[in-house]
C-alpha cells in the first residue's frame, strides 16, 4: 500500500474549498495507481482543529513530519505560489519521495 501526502495552498481558503481540492487529488491519484494494482492510503495532513491564527511554521513542521511517512507527494494547483508547498516539494525531492505536480 502506498501512502499519499497532499500538499495544497490553504491560506485564505475555507475548509470546504480545501476538502474539495483534496478529494479531487485523491480521486486522481487513486485512479492512476489502482489501475496498476496499487492501493492508496491518504495521510491526513489537513489540520482542522487548530486556530486560524496559528503560526504558519507550526503547520509546516507538522506537514513535513507527515511527509516523511509518504511514498507519494501530490502538489495541487497553485502549489508553486505557496511558500509551504514549495518547501514541502524541496523536502520530497531531496528525500526521494515520488512527486506529482498539478
């Protein structure tokens, strides 16, 4: 089973907008890998119960911790404009995690 980490811009987005992007990403990755006989387990990297004003570095640190357990990292549209996503991409590449960019 392959573990999937999703990186996506979240700043100024509602929970519903974030969840919609995540669901599209999950469906896309599952279609691709399950056609090849691989199962996908999604790493829950969307922190819902944290105050909106939490330090962005806290979120990034938690995300990188989860990224360290992934086999695949999917970067959703707009990733290249989000500082945290760009850092997550660099980490994934440097540590040999398969990368998919939208």
